[in-house]
C-alpha cells in the first residue's frame, strides 16, 4: 500500500502536507517530510500558496505530532503529488 501525502490542519490554523503513519500510542502520529502550506493574499478575492519545510532549522525528516491539536486530516489532491515529491527530494 502506497503511503500517500495528506494535508493536516491544526487548530491554530497551521496546515502541513506530509506522509502520515500511526504511532504506537493513540494520541500521536508520525509525519514524514512535513511541508508547511503558506497563504499569501494577492487581492481582496485571491490567494497564492507556497510550501516550505515545516521545521526549517532541523535536519530531521520524521516527527512525532500530538493529535490533540489536529482538526482534520485529508488526502492531498493527486494534481499536487509531483510538486510535493519534488520538494521532498
């Protein structure tokens, strides 16, 4: 089974894209290659998006995340897979 990237939305408004695996404990997940989604207003009705490494000053690529602050997890649209994979590498 392929581990497809997911969008993770936190209660702070932060959104990241990462591949997700379940942790041994129910209150945590493990994320691989997390990238932060940033929104930039372009006009009153339009936004632009970019992604960057979530933990910019860390050399690690795998992180354990507490699920208490997660609002939703959804699959990343297939059209964005290649862009995410290119940034991982």
